C-alpha cells in the first residue's frame, strides 16, 4: 500500500464523514479505502483512528470519547476548559434534533436555533483537530470553525431534513477553517516577500 494514496483516501473519508454528521457505513469505508488492499493490522489501526476522531459506523448510540490535549500543550488549558464546558450541554438524540429542526423551520425562534447550535459545538472541535499542525493554532481553528457553525445556522431552516442540515453544518465549518488558513497563508507569503 502506498502511503500517499492511503493518506489521500483517508483524508477524503474523514471529510466525507464530517459532512455526514461523523457517521459512515461499512460501504462508505470500503468505497474510500477498500481498493488499497490493507492488511488486517492496517485496517484495525485505521478503524481505531476513526474512532479516536469521533467517527462512528452508523451507530448513533456508540459511546463518545473525550479528547484531551497533552498537559504540556500550550492550547491544553483552553481546550480542556472548553471541552469541560461542553459536557454540561444536553445532548439530543437524532429524533430530538430532527424535531428541533422542524420547529426552527416552522417558527424560526432564536432560542431554538441556539439550542440546535449547541448540539454541534463538539463537532467543531473534532473538525478543528483534523487541521492540527497547520499554520494556525488549535484555539483559533476552533474559533473560526464556530464562526462557520454560526453562519450555517443562519440558513439551517432551509434544510430538508436532519441529514442535509448536518452535512451543511460540517461543510460550513470546514469551509470557514479552510478560508482562514488560505487567508493566513496568503498574509504570510506577503510578509515573506516584503522581508526578502
């Protein structure tokens, strides 16, 4: 198996999963990675990695893992405090989220939108983790991702169903982070040119 092919295929699967609310089917997994002829050990490590970044195989009742940065990380205190604050949010199941989305579509109440938004704050952290090691610190990636989440909420009432809404949320969060990274990289290039 070629490492570059594997990385590309895995990145595509992860992005696809985030667009689908952090859930994939076995068919999705095989569609993205099946042609790579992984060994049993490689397959097991890949599935473990997906679990560690909160991607589940069509089981919404699977226990959610907690993610903590190592204590020596400069972002550790911020992220761990932020994750602690997310633990007090009432987690709604798929049916409750779908009902809340229908209520938003009917009434467009700000309090319902806020409650719906809170359901996806941890997903923003999960998506931001995918970008760790790039040109922005994790704290900023989460902030930018949350901006994307807020932008998605402005149009969430136009979604046909929960699956479409969650796909749209994931896409807006990733697009927001990608745009911030592109802007930051462009700024860095301009600064480097001035110094040359």
